[in-house]
């Protein structure tokens, strides 16, 4: 079993976790990314690795901390 802890308060998250995204995206990309896989196994392995990498690099927050961050951002 995987335990997830809030990156702000450190409490264990039991049901749902929240993330905050402030990513930058180019509205006029100069290239298109295409990736092809010849085997389903390779795609499945790659997807699993991508999910694990995302989980390890994503800040996760409990609802209370998400609400506090949201209020701070909105100056409330």
C-alpha cells in the first residue's frame, strides 16, 4: 500500500489529494511530438514509469491545505 502525505502540513492523505498547476505552455509550438511503440509491453512499461515519475515529482496537498493555498492566491 502506498501512503501519500501532504507536502504542506505533512498529514497523511486518506481519500483525495490535490495539486496546483502553474505550468507554462506555448500556444504556437514549433514542432509536434509523435511517439510510436512497436510493442504493447513497451508502451505499458513506459506508461507505468511515467506515472511513477509524475507521482514522485508532484506536490500533493490535503483539502485543507489546498483551500488555504487557493485563498492565498485569490487574496481572500
